[in-house]
């Protein structure tokens, strides 16, 4: 059976998921490794997906009252040093600039000893400290609050084990930062963004997620509370798809972010930060892809409909091209998912079949093939990427041209809904709630295999939790690490009142948590 992709998700009865993922990134022309270790070059199709993600998310961020701005890539080392807990979380991943000039020495370029910086500069791993410094100048009175900003930027974290989109030394993201007069308002902001991320992931990425709070040992360095949205990949692992942090007054105290309240007294601001990154593209691949490659939800597809003319170097080719151009124009005037349909007419001088497989790998939602017979019959022959095959057979359909143009918007909407429904079913049916002690937990995950990248499928466990702290929490963390597991979050939507006993401590549970292997 011909497949568009060279590497399947399973091979010889065993998971081949890691190799499949790399094949999708490569053969769908999303990205490639750069000459700089751990960094990536995002190709036009991959960056086009990011542009749609950015566009849709940016609109939502602005609608909730936030303004975009930009802060420098370089952060003085002294700014980072003010925040001990922050440094502890990022110290091993920071890239440092120590010189501002090179010179020739022995035929090679080397840092000029005379150009050493008086103070080293950290290449932005996150912007809390430099934004906090600006907030300390911008905020003077309660009238300046709340201060709500967002930044689209790149960040650098010197990762040792990298994987394109999922974990790279440099990646793209948005980071929101806000300051508030009190804890209640700041906490409400953190939860508002958590819900914004949940809605965005589910309606735009067609990626079902569970929103909840991270345990203390999984918090962002220096945060009082960390919240996340967690998505289930096809191999059963969890992907942290976005985080929102209530920072309390910790950063405000370190950065001297104060305001004069209505009583004329000075008080520390309560701050938040939150962000998502290009790892969302990795999530889209692993949630929606199949053995033919990527399947892109129409809401983020750079091209929602691709038209492939079937040319044969014959006189009728001109009629086929003319028909395709008129069809492209008519479709681009239609509206789907709140915007004009994004159409591409592929006129590259390569075989029509090769073009078709190329767009199948890339995951264009609808692929149209037009030949002389379609022109003569005034019809459109097309395939939907969400249901490309019936068994081994490629599914295509031919309908009258005007009918296709009229129904295309609803078809794109149906594809978006169907991709979400598939993923939602996978998530809901692979969360176990019957594990009641640690031995059962260990037994369930022990079948995962030794190859962490291609382990046998294991879903998530939703288990009762007593919220241990201190050394008791450290003990839980150590036990989970032996099984290569982590606590993902405590879902916002909790279960029954009487949860029974915590599977780790045996004490009365106060909430449920999600436990899984993760990326």
C-alpha cells in the first residue's frame, strides 16, 4: 500500500512514534535542524502554521485588554541575580555574552580581550526580570494598575536533548506579564489566561486539553501558583501546551515594583506571567498526524484548499489552468471559520501525482485535482485530508463545481470539528480512574517498555491526592521519577467530594491529579 510518508507510527508490531514524528517534520517540510546545535530552521509551511497560531491567539490576547510591546534580547546578569529562585530554575540553560567584538589572531577570529563587557549579558531565557525592571519605573500609583502587556519573541534555553518544535535551544513564543493591586485580581488574571489557552487549544488547534494547577514541585521558578493545559499525544504521553503563573509579590519585591494606593501608602504589586510557544506545532503533529503525514486543522492551515491541475503537456492544459484559476478565485471569496478561505493553486512544474502526495504529507485540509474531464463536466474532484482513506483505498469525490464552492465553508468547519472529536475521544477513553495505590500505578506503567521514545502505549491516571509538601512531596517525586512519570496537574474540574485515600500517602485525599509520562 502506497503511503505519502516513509515511516509509519508502528513497525513490526512495535511503536515507532519518535521516528514517525521526525519523518513528519522532515517530509511535511515543517522545519530542519540548523548549523547551530539544538536550533531549528522553520520552513515556510511550518512558519505559516505558526503565523496562523500567532494571529488567532494575538487577537484573543488583545480582546482581554493586553497590549503588545517588545523588550531586549539581552538581559544584564545583575537583573537575573536579583532573583535567586529564578536563577536556580534557569542557571544551567542560560547563554551568556561576555565580549562585544572579535579580532583576528593566528588566522582565526577570536573574542577581543580588550572588548570584554563590564557586565555579562544573558540571552533572554524569559523576560520576568527585565520587564520587572521596567514595571518598577512605569508603575507609581494605583491609577497605573492593572498593567497588562504581552510580547512575541524568541528565547534561548541551552537544552542538552533537543527535538524539533518540542524542545530546542531557541524557540518562538508569546509571554504575557501583568501587574495588579492585590492577590485576588492577579489570581483572576492567571485563571482568565488559563481559560483563554484552553479555549484556544480546543477551538483553534482542535486539541483537547485538561486545565489545572501544577503541584509545588512543578511550579515555575519563583511562582506562587502555576497552572497548565495538558494535551494527550497519540503515544499516550502528555504535552504541557501552555502555562499561566501567579507570581505573588516575589518578583515585585526583588524588582521593587510598588504603587501608592488610595490611602497614600506604598504596597507591592502582585504579578503574573504566562506563555505558549512553537511546541504547539509539535503538539498538533502528535495529536492529529497519521501514517500519511500531518493533518492540519483548517483554522491554522496556511492553505486550507489546494488545487492541483492535472497537466499532460497537451493543448487542453490551458483550459484546465483557466478552470483552476477561476475556481481558486471563487473559493477565495468564500468565508470559513471567520475568515476568507485560504486557497493555493499549485502550478509547479512537477508531476501532478507528486504534488498530490506532497500536499497529503503537509496535511492541507482539502486537496482538489482538476483534469480535462472535470473541466468538461464542470465538476470538482477532491479529497479530505481528515478522512483520506477507506482502508487502503484513497477516498475522493466529484461534485458539481457550484455545489463544491457553496459547500466548501461547511466542509472546512466539519474537518475542524472531526479532528477535535477524534482527539477528544482518545483523551477521554485513555484516562484511568480506578488506580487506588502506588503498586497499581507502578504495575500499570511498568508495561511501557525500556525505550522511552517508543514505549508501549500507556494513557494517563487520574488519582486521589492529599497535597503532601516538603520531604513528603520530595519522596513522591523520587518514586515517580523511577517510573519516568510526573504529576501533570490537578484538574480545575474536580470529581466527587469523597475521593478516598491518596495513592502516595494513604491520607485523606483533597483533590484528584493527573499522572503521566510526558514530553
